C-alpha cells in the first residue's frame, strides 16, 4: 500500500499532483493544466486543502466525489464557470439527506486528479487520499466502487450555463450511457458528482493513497526531468516499453470519446522498430506488429523524451520524440471482475490481459 | 369558454376523449390507441376518473402534469411498463415537498390526452379539465404555462426499464433540448412529468375545458361518422380546407421528431387541385402551390374521408382519401407571444400567421 505523503495541498503540492496525475492519466483524463489553475486560484483565495486518510472518518460520514465528465479535448477550451460545485453539492445533499464530510477523486489521472481540489477549497472540506481507479479510465462504471456493488447514482450534472440534471438508473452501465449523451448535449464536458457513499462503503472499496502516488510521481518528475521515466519504471515496478518519434496520429471524436492511434518509429535503443498505441481517451493497448506489449488495465503513458513531461492523447503530435512507460495497475484491476470491467476484451480487443 | 361536459370518465367517456384527442392532436401527439387501452385497464381495475374544474382546488394545492415524451412512431411499438407513474409522482413530490392533489394533461391532443388518465386512476387522483395547449405541439416549451412564466422544471423522466432522471434548467428551451436527447437515448419515448405547479399558477394559465372539448368532439365523431368533419367545422368555427387522396408521403425521424410532407390530389369538389401538408410530429402548414391555406398554431387535422376517423402523421399512407379540417387554436396562441412561441416563423416558414 502507498504511504500517505501529503497532509496539506498548497500550490506547490498541487503542481506535483497535477503532473503526477497526468502520468496516471495514461494519456487520457484531460490535461490537468486548466483544472490546476482553477484549483490554485481557489486555494489562494481560501487556504491549502487538507488531505485525510479515509480511516479518519466515521463510518456513516457522507463522502462525495466531484469530477468533470466529457471529452478531454473539449475541456481544454470550455472551462467551468466556477458556480457549478456548490450547486452540485447542494443537489446531492438534498437527495442523500446528509451533509458532505469529505470530497473525493473519482479518478487520480488527468484533469480529475485536480478538479476535486476546487471543490474541497470552495466548500472548505478535506479531500480523501485515494480514488476509484488509481489511474484514469474512459467510462464512468470503471471504478473500484462498481466492483464493490456501489451505485453510480444518484448522479448529478451541472453545465457552465446553469443547467442541472440528476440520474437514478438501474445499473452503472446505463448511467454511463445516459450521462454521456447528456454531457455531449450540454456542450461536451460538464461538472459532475456521482457515487455518493458512506465512509464505510469507501473504506472497503477505495484505491488508497493515489493522491500521494500522484504527488510523489510529480515530485520525481520535477526533480529528475527526462530521467524520471527510468526512475518511475524502477520505483513502481513498471517497464520502459519504447522510445520513438511520432510518425502518425489518427483522432476522431465519437460518442463523446476521443478515439485514435499513435504510431511510433523507434529511436535510440529502439531503432528500426515500430510501435502503435490505440486509445479511447486513455491508451488501451501498445503493439509491436501483432505482439502486444501492454494493455489496459495497466497504465500506458507517453512522456516527452526531452522534457520528461507526460503527453496526453489530445496533445500528442507528429514528430515528437517520446518514451512509452508501462506501469502496473492497482491489484483490484487484476482480479477476474476487474479485468472483465476494464480489460482488453471489454474494449473489443481479442487479447488476454497479461500483466506487465 | 368551453363548458365542462364530463364529471366522471368511464370507459365510454375515455373512448370519446381519445377520439377527440386524436383530432386535437393535429396529426401528431401519437395515436391514442395504446394509451387508451392502458388507461381503460386501470379504470377497470379501480374506478372512473373524476374530472374537476381547476377552480375547485385551493390556490396552494399541488398539480402535476403527466405525459409521454418522444417520437409518436416509437410509442406505438414501445409501451410503458406501467410502473413509471408512481415513481415519477414520488420523485416530483420529493423535489417539490408536497403531495399531488390533481393530475393534469400537458397537451389535449394525441396520446397525451389519455396518458394522464392512467396516472389519475393509478394514483386515485382527480384530473383537471384543461391542458397547456388545447391541441398537441411538438416541443415541450410550447405550452400556455411558458407564456405565464412557469418553468418546465423540475422535469422528471422514467423509462420502461426503470432508469430515471430529473432536470433543473435555466429555461424551457434548454429543457426541451436536454430532455429530447435523453428520451432518444432511453429508447425514443418515455413517461414524464413536468411543469409542476400550484393550483394558483394553473388557474391563471390553463387552457380550460380541453378535456370536455375532446370528449364532445369524440362523441360527435361517434354519432356522425364521416359527416362529423363538416359538423366540427360549423360547431367550432373551423374550415373544411380540402378533400383529397394521398399521392405521396415523405417521412424521416430527425432529432427525436418525425418530419415530413403529405401530398394530396383533390377529389370531389376539390378535383384538379393539389395541397401539401408539412409536419413535425404535428401538421404545421397546409399549402396549395405557394398559397398558404392554414398554419400553426391553428389546428390542421386529417380525417379519413370514409370513416371520419382522424389520421395521424405516422399512419397516413398512399391512396387514402382524406378530409383536411382546419380548427382555430385557443386565443392564447393568437397573442404576439403565442405566435412567437408556436407560429410558422418559429418552425422556419417565412410566412405571417393568418388566423383561419
């Protein structure tokens, strides 16, 4: 288990978390840049956000995740108005009939690693060290909470114009389907709250320590630059899968997701080899010809070979030299139920999951 | 004003209302057949539904419309499960914080002239003699309640599988837009509740007597068959616009609505003339060449020339001989605000509204 490495998130710690969150985003989850700026502004206005361990809460305390839902590409250009969160929290408190005691990340990767800090600062609430993924995934039901039988609903959305909606669905896959189509109609990305739960439910299902992990990775990147790739692989039992130059990128937005393929031409030790990475918001599979190098639910992350900075699927472009880093997913995703929910077959690849 | 002509709706009265509702549907609103069967079943299980005048309620009584939202064509094949209404009513009562005292029709035309009787029978509540249109219209904001500044939200949807959603939007046009896309994703037609209001609000905005009107029209059709067309025109200041045979029908489902054109070749007194009717769920405009015979918000209704029965836009077909009946809309739609909300220009026709 990951040791808690932060108590208070100030501007510096938030920078680390955003940088580490971009690594855990596995190419998806959106670039945390805009969310980081918004969260910093809130922290400057109020005070640093307190990070707590879930065990510090009483079993019947009410815990609320906050996240942006939609296409990451849209999030870069269409910002939240800043008024969404208090309304979302009020909607959820009315439905559940309890006051929120702590904010939580639904995913530790990408934009949603920092969005909850806006909520925590605005609402003067602590944030829990953990999330539902230990990374980013493209679909709402792909969280450890689903594996624990916790419902995604009541689910609340609030767009930047002030339109709100709530859902109460028969299962988390229907939530995903209905929320996705509504988020698209609301402009492509919306502030949301889902999986409201008791601290007791959270204790039994949380991927613990993921904010600390993001923080530690971000700090490592800040201190080691381009060398951080190798260091991360060693520290977290990962693999430096490939080094190459981007030869081609295909991208399309379909059904609210960004789909595509990144083709890489080897450089350095990987000269004369070719690797392709397919993504649906997040990278799902890395292949060399027919040989599979890594697949979801393990993390496949791109890092700029010069700066060491993570490169998201919406920002990767022709000519960029990159390192491909494979990191092991949280053990919960390696259970049969975890593989069924987020493994390669779910995404239509006729491949068995083989842990890296 | 239309005199209240019914106190209790039994199976016979429901038949009349469904038949009259199909006339007021102006080609849209869905064929009331399935809804009538469901309502009859409920009435048989419980007892006839009491029809009340809105003035019988106290100002702060809570009044709730119930309706199907979606494409009429879908409603003919995808029935409600029967469990939606109690859940919808409970959702609305929780949000509003009051018990419902009476059920209301949002539109007196088509399927939604009878759907609320299912609710009234299931919930053992009276139904109000009136609606928000005095006819059927294709969009949710096209009700007298919008003209009175009453919000469509909270708006609740419940599909036949048990997926529920609620909306709280910034205006009624956003409600229309968001509800439409969700109703499509939920299968094309869903049971809904919207425009929850106090009896006081209802008294100032209701199109009164429209259930009585539907009932009287239905009775007239039952007693006079094919001659009812002429009699309705005389009784309700309408016009027998045309008699012809269907020469062509174009239909497409787009954005949750059924759009199309019906072309008619004159017969009888109308020989050697040609008329086209354009529709978006409901008939919007009747033209002879470039000459406009009638437009929304007035009612344009097709009646089978042999049986006298109304023919909806999803059932009209090649070769059918029909009468085209024009009926004046409720005076509220002839105000500048009414014309702006539902007149020909709203639907993209470069035509001034000229009352029939």
